[in-house]
C-alpha cells in the first residue's frame, strides 16, 4: 500500500511538472460530454450546422464541453429523434418538426405558403417566433438551435410546367409539404429525406419538393433532371435537449449554448443560401444537365390561387384546437418582412 501510494504520488508530481516543462497549460479533460444525434449525413447542411455548433461550444468553453456527434441516423433516425432524446438515447437530437405536424402543430404554421424569400429570413423568423410563442409542443425540451432550408422546389424526373403535368404525380415532401402538393393536384407522399434516394430509384416517387441542395447532397440529380422554378414552403429543423439534462448543466455552459442558439439561424441560413444551394445547382446543371423549368405568369397565378386558401384553413383548424393561430401567422408575416428588410 505504502509503495503504491508513493508511486502514484511520484506520477502525479511528474504529470504536474510536464506542462511547466513544455510551457503549456495542462490539457483539460472535458467536464461535460454531450451526445448529439442527427438523422441525415454529416455533409448535408443541417449536419454542417451540427459540427459547427459542436466546435464553437468546445472553443467557447475552453474545452470544458466535448460533443460526440452521431449523424446519418447512427443513433436515432428521423422518426425517433425527439422520443430518443426524452428517453436519454442521445443528449441532443436534431430533427425536423415539419416531419410530424401532428406533434408540432403551431410550428407547422411556419410551413404555410407565406413567401419566405430564403433560408436566412425563414430561419430568423422561426427562431424569433418560437421564442415569442414558446409553443407547448416543445414542453420537456430545451431548444438549442433552430433553422430552415430555403423554400422547397419541385424536383422531378419529368418536367413540371403546369397543373396538368403535376396531376397525379407521385411527389414526396416533408409532412408539412403534403397539403401543398395535394392542393397542386399531385399524389403526395410524406417521407423523411434520407428515404428519398431509394424511393426515387425504385420509382415509388417521381420526384420531391424540398430545398434544392439535395440534388447534389443526396445525388438526386442523377435521376431528377428538372426543377420547377416555383419556391413553395420551408421545412423547419429544431435541435433539442431534454429539459432535465439541460437543467443539470453548469451555468457557464448554458450561457454559451444560449448565445449559440441566437447565432445558428443566420449561420445556417447563410451557409445554405450562399454556398450549399448555389453550389449544388451549378453542379447539377453541369454534371447532370439539370434543367430549370419556368412557369408562365398565368400558370404561376393559378398555382398561387390553389395555395391561397391553405393559410386560412390552417388558422381555422388550429384556432379550433385552442392554439393562437391567427396571431402566429400575423407575427410570422411581420417577422418575415422585418428580417427581409435586414432589421
Ligand atoms: N427539407 C427537408 C429535408 C432536407 C433538405 N435538406 C436536407 C438535408 C438533410 C436532412 C434533411 C434535409 C425535407 O424536405 O425533408
């Protein structure tokens, strides 16, 4: 016993001396380790957001927090992200509330055809409106990041130039996009993004409506050669932590996470709008001869008219559920205009 004690004392004093000899601070082991699950690949834009967040958190806490990333559905897939976080399978989960409008009813208002111009404006609006309304649907969770992609575009095997082309076409969207496709006359399917490439290959679907970077990031341009130039609705993303896990974090770590939450909408929106989508479109046009299909002004007006009743129908349905839907849409529009004006 005595010998062992003196040996460990010796090792301790050597360990303590090393940083002095090297003239560096002792490398600190992380005090907090967080696991973070995401359902799609690391190289996609939400995956980039996730690794950027993890790096920033580590940097700003001087190494106090280590985040272990599990992208690509390795820990939780699109359908069980939020339950997985509640059960403690992962400390943090990045999922899409738009995949489950029944569970996230108020947030589904953000996926109404409100004419968001890009991901930066829609992401800022989503975060601001969520802080303002504190929707009950996030009870039990601490939201650590929110953002959206750009409004979705129809990306299809055959060109879609008119309502006649779309009639009966099997098109996929996130859950919140399904009513949009239905209103346009398609045969819509709700499906998480990672299932899309195979569904395209096996011709279960003729195309998808989502942000355009998936043409490259999920290699969809190999089969889907047409994009219809009609921006529709956004898809919302929310990264959450279980509330109790959050409550137990040190105050200084919480402060950095809150600071990052306010930065993520713009960081992610800019990356998506400026590099991700543009790069993917150029690649798809050069490498796979992707074509952008324009709608005639008359056709565009006809599509707008088909979508117009969606907002008031949604308001009626959600008000009936006791949700503040009228005010939610009013604020979404006001925030959209405020952020679009750069304020
Ligand atoms: N817009 C969402 C999905 C989406 C778009 N890009 C990515 C990348 C990784 C995961 C999901 C998405 C949708 O239509 O499902």
